C-alpha cells in the first residue's frame, strides 16, 4: 500500500456514501509489543456501535457488519502495515461496501481513531501526506554519485554512477608532454599539472552530468524535493547540472557518505528530512504571516481564511497540524479550490498561534 497523497485526499473529498463512511487511523509504535493499538481500535469500534444504537435498522445492521470486517482485518495477530501506521475509509454497508486503505510512513497523530461521518475525515490524511512526501537523496563525491529514495519511512538505493579514471590517461599525457618541454625534463611537473587539470575538469563534468541524470530520474518519479550530501564545491557542480525546474534541491551536509551502506544511512537521512521539513514549514509560515501584514495576498485567522477558501482565492493553506474544530472544513475548502496545503508542526505551529492556527497565501 502506497503512502497517501494529496491526490488521494482530493479524490476522497467528493465521496459521500448513502449510509456514511467510517474513517480509521492507526499508529504503530515499534516499541509496543503488547499491541495497545488493537485495544484502542476495538474500543473505537464499540463506541461507534454504541453511538448508533438508536439509528434505523438498516444503519445498525450495516455498522455491525462494517465493524466485523474491520476487526477481521487484524485477526491474524500479525497484520501491521509497514512501517508506522494505516489510514482507511470504509463505506457503511452490510456487504459489498467500498474501501480505501493506505499504509503510512509517518504515524497518525492519534494512536487509534475511528470516526463515523457522512464523508471521510480528511484532515489527518492531509497531515500524513505532508509528512510522507517521497524525497530524492543524492550522495555526492568527486567520482561517485548515488541516488536513493526516501519514502514511507524506508530508504532504498535506485541508481549509482561512477567516473572511470584509467592509468592509461596518465601515461599518455605524461609521454605527450615530455617531448621538447624543458619543464618536463625537470621532473615532469607540467605533465602532472596537465593531468590534474584534465582530471579536475572531468570530475566536475561528471558531477554536472550526474546532476542531470538525477533530475531526470526524480521528475520521472514525480518527486519534487531532494536532499544532497557532499562537499559544497562538489554540490555546486552537481546542482548546476540538475536542470530540473520541478525539483527543489537542498544541501543537507558535507559529510562523506559515499561508501556508507544504505542500511546505515537511514537515521542520518531521516534526521535530515525532518530538519528540512522544519525549515520549509518555518519559511512558509513566515511568508504567509508577512503577506497578511504587508499586503493583499495573505490572510490569517479562521474566519478570513475560510472566506478566502470559499471564494477560491487561496494559493496555499498553512495550518497547525493539531488544529481542532475547523480543520476539516478548511482542508475541504482547500481541496475543492485546488490550493496547496501544508500542515505544520513544532515551532512553525507555535508561530501560527497568533493567527488562530491558520494562515494563507492568496492568488489575488
């Protein structure tokens, strides 16, 4: 099951089954061997049935069948979608109801959540889409470039390029430069300098070409953000060759990781992604608040942002991921108007407190 995307959320926003839909969010703690999430899931299903005990007969029968289907999904005792959680939406129907499930690379904010509504509960799904965006990871050195994919909490290597340098090149240049050059007779220093210049040129040409290959590979996979590890001077040549307008590359550090096995890179990459996300969220919050203070292309507060969403004027909605109450209507308004959505956390969310947890950058 792939991690949920904004396209998934937008598609679900128009879904309104006749008898309603149950939204399920589960978080799996790798350190929890007792399966506390199972107890919370059962409690959530029981509460759902209790709340519907006075509903009409058709709905009660359909809800009992639905609760049984969801419980049976986990009866084998081993079902735990990799790696951190699951989000699901199940139509209320006695049988044959429509279902949509996603494994999530990030854990939902609540360890277990079961909600019945006329339509799916989408705010937590949008938060997961924000936190689970696939990233390209480039490991760069003078003579090698590795491209990895960080998605759904997993790190996999997908490409590896290496510059071929042969001793034959060195011998040819050394012999060629020794003909009538006096400097060559004094130790061949000009030959070495020529070789060094040629090698340096080839290395940076290689980095530029590798950058182009990385940009193409990421665009083909629809990945718009990437992190790069390596010396700043090497990253400069690499980024110059990227030539992919749809890919935003961020330097993540100068550590030499080119020989580090993929299995030992996970924690380093995960921390870099988290830091990059925090910086990205902080910049978006600052931009939205500045627009609201200084001109006509920003809005803050639930009422003003809600009105802008209703008018289709929002280019990007920025909201506290823990926003209660209005979160669902704001998210649906943004999805309806094809606005970009960023759910923010930590310091970025704190910066939104003055704006009731929500701000927007407007199209006009």
